[in-house]
C-alpha cells in the first residue's frame, strides 16, 4: 500500500492504456500489487549511469521479476 510520502506516476503505454505506479521509499516501485526494484535499490528516477563492481545476491524475500507486460511497463516508465 502506498504511503503519504509516495509519488504516483501515470504512464500511457503504446496501446493507449494508462498505468498507475507508486514510488515507495528505498527505490521500490509498486505496480499491480507487486513491488519492483533494482538489486542495489537504485532510485528509479535517477538517470545517471552507474554500475556494480561485485556480485549482488537477490535479497531475502525477493525474486527476479518475470518478463511480462507488468515488468516491462515498470521498466519502461523509469530511467533507472
């Protein structure tokens, strides 16, 4: 559930559908009941280029997102 400090993004995809996404603290994006983030918690609105210099494990309780319409919509809506 989105809190009072959250920002809502409304994104229109190529098919004309409007998607509502909530930015939640620590670099998380909530969309259609799922929470998305990068392994290092990078701010989804930060467009600077960066990289990791070592292997990063998937945090406990998280899983790699499926490649589907929802994950593609989240990825496309932010510069990460």
